[in-house]
C-alpha cells in the first residue's frame, strides 16, 4: 500500500507541477504583454492585470498540494522530536487527519463559493467569475488526495525517516 500511495502521489504531483509551470509561463507572458502595452505600444489593454491575478491564484493554490506531496510545509519538528516515538507517530497522524478535515471544510464551502461566481461578471472578460473561483475547491480536493496518499505512505514516520536520511 505504501509503494502504491507513493507512486500515485508522485505521478499526481508531477502532473500538478506541470500545470503550475504552464500557469506560471502564462502569467509571465501576460505580465510582459501588460508591460509592453503600457510602456511601448499604449494599446491600453484592459485584461492583462486581471488575468495575471487569476493565473497567480490558480498557480499558488494548486502548488499547495505539491508542498504536501513533498512534505515541504511548515512544521514544528524540534518539539515533536522530543516526544517518545509512539506519541510522535500518533501526533503526526492526528495532524494529517486534522489537515484533511480542514481541507474538506474548505472544499465543502469552496464549491458554494465557486458556484456563486456564476452570478458575478468579470467586467473585463465579459464572462462569469466561476472558472476563476473554482481554484479554491479544486486545490482543496487535490490537497486532500495528496494528504491521504502521504498519510498512507509515511504512516506517521516522516520525521524519523528524514532524521535517518540526513544522518
């Protein structure tokens, strides 16, 4: 089960990182179009700034699951390493379960938030804000999936494995 969770999590993470890289490329191109517009051609395009905002939101929120997959999020490891092994393992599992609950909460309310964007118009694009608002529940769902996979993979042993790897 651990190997399967690691394989699925790694594959999903590579896919998400590719999407984030494409979003960042689009963001850079969009910002450059805005700069060229403002200082060179003076087209007065109304959309580059708004598009950049939504590309950045999607990229940042999708990247959360990559941080989870790599266990690169902030943690208070010095305190946890002072705990006895069984307690430390239990605390780490509980932390993962609490994080899953948090992202489930964000997913639940994020769907309603995204659907509320259907009634809001993006004045510049002439479209609804719904596709942009779906970044919240989509990223929460991916975070849940990655948390479940790293929980199955690590089973509360991630700190001990990182100490052994660095020694």
